């Protein structure tokens, strides 16, 4: 996660004064995933052949099932890692866009002057970062670490404070 003060990406005809993208972190790279699956498959195949030689042939099938379940668990994990949240604030609006893994997109729009940022203290793994305005609330980034949520909250509060100091148009 990177928090640039300004970004050259434009929304409509306005340049954002705050623009951040939140993505879940995955510690295992695609190459690491294939290496892990190859190692697990080799170990299970070797053990399965040994069990077949001893006459316990059904174990071979269960070891294959273990490999298949592990593969599908990792694929589901990587799919959930495609969730992306963007927070973009221009002079006129703050837009939160959530791109879900299945392709669905949800968007919330706020007037920056009225937005309040709250972060549960004391910070813990499940501290909530919430934007609220006029009775509407949205919880942001349940996947970043508590330190990253604190960094986003501080940067967003600073950007909102700067926006409030500007004369209203």
C-alpha cells in the first residue's frame, strides 16, 4: 500500500488530492504456490506408492484428495485476494470504490466536507476503519494490518482537513 499526496490519475476532469488503493496481501507468490504444490504432490505420491505396495491402496486416493483440496483452498484464497478498494478524493467528492473478485463493483460517494474518519482504539487486528457522513457508514479495508489502517486514516484525515480549510465553491 502506498499513500501518494498527489496522483496524476484523473477522475473526470479533476485531479485527485487523495488517491489510495487497498489490496489484500498474499505472502506466497504464484511461483511459490506451484513449487509448494509440486513438493506436496511429490510427497503424497511417494507415500501413496508406498501404501499401495503394502496393500493399503485406498490411502493413495485419500492422499490425492488431500492434494486436490489443498489446491482448491489456495485458489479460493488467491481469488479473495483480488478484492480491491480505492479511495479517491477530489475537490468536490470522496469516492470509495470496491471491486469484488467476481467482477461486481460497488461505489459510495460523499461530500468531503462532511466526512468523518474513525478508527477503533486501541488498535488491534480487527480494529474498524469507518467513514461516515449524514447517517451513512462504510467500513474500509478489513484486510490491511492495523498499522496500515492507521496510516490510511491519518492520511485521509489530513487530506480532509486540508479540503475543509479551502474556501467553498
